C-alpha cells in the first residue's frame, strides 16, 4: 500500500495513514515516512512512540514493526521451560567442540547454559561470559578460567550490558563464540528482542575466529526486533531435527556448517 504525499499533514491524519501503512506492509521506516509526509524524523519518531505506548507496534532501529511479528521478551526463568530436551542435546554437542587451551566466549541464555553444564572438568580453557548464572556454574570447574566484563545487570537474562561491558569485550580475541538468539530469519539473520545484547553480540562476532549459533528448531521463525548479524557472519549452526528440509537446504547453500542433533 503506497502512502500519498501529504505535506504538513495534520497529526491525526498522518498517524492514521501510518497505521494503514503498517497494517498493509507490517513494517515502517522512519526516513521513508519523513519524506512521505514532509515532516522531520523527530516528528515521525514521536508518532511511533505514541503508538508503542498504546501497544500498537514495536519500535526497532530505523523504524517499527507490527506488534504481531514479535513475542514478548521472556525472562530466563520462563525460557528454561521451553524445548529443554532439544537444548540439552545441543548443549552437549557444543561442549564437545571446545578444545584444550582455547579461549571461548559464551553468550547468555538457556541453551548456552546447557553447554556450560556439559564442559568437562578435565577441559583446560578460558571462558569469557556476560552471563552471571553461567559464570557461577563454571566456578565449580577448577581447570576453567572464568573472565567477566563489568557492566549493569539485566535481570531478564541475568547478563551484563552497557557501555562498560562493550568496552571490555572489545579487548578480547577468542577462538570460538557460542551464542543463541530469539529467532532466525533467512533475510535478516539472527534476531533478538534486546538491542543492548545485540550490540554486545556483534562485538563478540567480530573478535572471534569461529562463530557458532545454538538454535533449537523452535527458534526458526522471525522473532525479534533487531538483527544480531547476517547469516554470512555465522560459521556453524547446531540445531535439532525439528527443522525442515527446506531450511536445511538453504543453510547449506549459505556455506554454513549445519550440525543436527537427534
């Protein structure tokens, strides 16, 4: 649906047109709307904030998307109830990929926790993590050196976020980075509900030799308000046999190593 150009459109009419555009296209772009209506991007952002406060959309970087495209950002306690059998198998497979003497980065999340649970007590490795619960879990492994950056605690994920965390992560270069995501989209890549954590993940991706995504088959849907990284940045995906043959074929066509646990 194409919006008609309406210079100096009154606020009520402009907002009505924005809603119609969102309904038809599911996403809107701040820059495009600014040009379309002949108003500043600040004005458009105020419009989107107005709608967000009324739960009509969810704002993302550079625009907004339809409320129905994303789910709520579940707490880590709620996520522990979802697909735990698959997550455990994925975690076991991922833990076996950690080599002696390697330095690895561990993201936050329930699937990454399953990895942490299955690191052998005999494995000598250095683990850098922003996840408080994972660091606590690894404290029982005498041969694992644990490093945590500073930062502010995000209670929903029990992880550290903020500029202090970002600055610290930029100083580390690692062999492997294990991360998860809230969803995966073949066009936008790995997705998350949290913009701060996405920023930290991008830093870790750039500073790691190998990037390994742990995604149970329930994550194979476009859930999230921001992209962590395109699929071209991902070396390996570990998932379960709940994904479709079409999904398998596409990922392999992208030169991604695909490991499917059963």
